[in-house]
């Protein structure tokens, strides 16, 4: 039998597992550290408030100054239509280096460019008998460029374009009649040139009566132009004066429209060999020239030589824009006219590489009492371009708005206004996004402070538990 509790058989005298009194006492609960948690909460609050203050300062929410309004006309001013709806037909920034002196010069002069179409109607007759070769009249057209020399509608263009010589007119009429005969299967295409050569010496081109000149009409278009157009937006014009081919080969026509953007002449211009210039004129890439679309194009050239063309000293350049550019202009880096494009009779084919001097243009205007002067709208447009190229988008938009009221034909101003609007929006968006990184860093800094404080508290608790 096992000894009972408290007997001599118990080596230590008592059995701890049967004793009525608890031998192992629980540890005392540690005191609550209310002050420490209050300090942690205070630090977290300070971190949160500091982060909020940083974000508030960086975003400008508390700026006592009122927010800057969008530039005038940026949002729905209604002064200009959407550029996509009214394509001005020229984008200077796409034709030369962006923000270059050439772009600014092109932007100044381009709105004054005019597409000119002269329409001639008459009868090709046998010279001896005056009998018409066709019972119906023959109509042909000549197309060229021009520029506005005065806002009231005076346009300088190529003389031979609007008043060709009797020989040139007869040749064009015969080619037109020959094509009609080809369509009627009365002549083959291979016989056309021979037909014209054979008739040149035996025919005349007259009006309804042998002694009357053929009928002539002139139409002009700005910005984008289309051939064979006699209704709006084509503007009728009257021929006022012509210089002979050997005396400058220029013509002055008066459009039935005013308030036009004007080009400025440089009366002292005399470009010599090596001078860099910009040619501006109309051209088309369409294969069917009759109803083609014509737009203003530009090309950088250099003066290669100078010499006489008739009685006029012309500059010859090393490249040309195409067959419809005669009557267009050469400009300097300030956008001023320094020459008028003409065909170069010194080379085979007569490419449009000759520049009639400004002195001949001034003589033409003096003979007709027309002054070359820019208007307030032209000055506002140039001021707008100055602001645009200087990066002052709001000022540029305000100036282009003024141009809209005074010179609505200047659609190039609309294109630059839209560019200024787009740039202004990009600048605002860029300014807003530039604050994002500091804001995120401030927020992360606040979170880091809170995290460090929490970590310190945990460490302190563990140490105090031992």
C-alpha cells in the first residue's frame, strides 16, 4: 500500500500536487501605459496634419488669389469656326521648320495669296474668210497666283495670265478646240499637236464678231481654291492695268471684296546672288487640273544669278514651285515681298524661276493710284504672331480674335489661334501634372513617419515586457 499523504514514506514530507495551498502564483498584470499611447497618437496626428498641409500648399488650394481664367476665346468664344470645318489651306508649321524665322515669315505673307483664274470665250476663225471653225464658242482658262496689295481688293498677278498675247490666246483656243474634236472622234490624240501647228498661221481668235475681242472674266479665291469655280467662294474681279511682258509682265485686278489681308512690299529689296528667299504660290497635286484643288505652297530657294528680262532686271532662283506659281511672291525673313514670280524666258521650258523686282510692282501701283499699306487688322495679326512665337498664348488668342472681326478672310489667323489654344491647354495640363510627384512624396513621407512611430511603440512594448 502506498503511504498516505504526510507519512514517512514521503521523501520531502509533503506532496505538492495534493497540497491544498497553490504553490505557483500568476504574474501581476503590467500597468497600462496611457501616456505612451497618447504620445503616439499625437505624433500620428502631427504627421497627418503635416502631410495634409504639404498637399494643400503644393496644390494651391489655399491660395488667396483667385484662379487664373482661361485665355479669352479658349472655351467657346464663337469668333472662329472649328479649324477642321474651315481648312485654311495652309499650315506654315508643316512646310518649314516649326518656330523658325521661315515659319513666321510664311505665316505673315500667306493670308494675302490669291488663286487667279481667267476665263476666255470666243471663236476660232479662218483669218481670210472669218468663218468659225466651230459653230459653238470655245472657252479656255488660265490659272496663276497673285497677292493682295491693298485691303480694298487690289491684287497684283501675272500679266500674261490674265491678258495673254494674241498668239498665246489663239494657241490655247486651238488646243481646246482640238480636244473637242478628239472627243467627237474627228481627230486623234496623236494628231493634236500637228493640228494646232497647222492652224496657227491661218486663224484668229475673236469674240462674237470678227472685230470684237474674246470675252474675258477673272475670278479669284483665297485659302483653298478649286478650278472651274465661278460662284462663291470665288470672287469676280476686273482687270485694271497690265504691264507688257518686257516691262515686268504684271497685272492689277480689282476684286469685288474688301477687308482682305495684305502683303507688305519691301521697296528697297534687291536680292543678289546667294540670297536665301521663300517662294509662295498656288499649286495642285491633282491629275485633272480642270476641277483640281489648289493650295498655297512654299519652297526655300536661293538666288543664283541676276539679269535682264526685257527692260527689267530680274533675279533668277535655283528652284520653282510649279506651273501655277507665276504671280506668286518671294519673301524675306520678315514676310515682306521682295519679288514676284514669273517664268524665266532664258531657260528652255520657261520654268517659274524669275523674280520681277519690287520696283516694277511699285510702278504698277503708282500708275493706278493704289497704295500698298497694311491695315489695323494686319497689324493685329502680326502682333498675334509675335505673341505666339514668344510663347504668350493668351495675348496671341486675343489678337487673333480681333482679326476675326476685322478680316474674316484671314483663315490662317484661325489656324494659329487654334494652335495657341492647344498650347495653352497643354501648358495648364503640364503645370498640373508637375505637382503630382511632390504631392505623392509628401504623402509617402507622412505615411513613413506614422510607420516609424508605430514601429518604435512595438519595440518599446517588447522591451518593457521583460
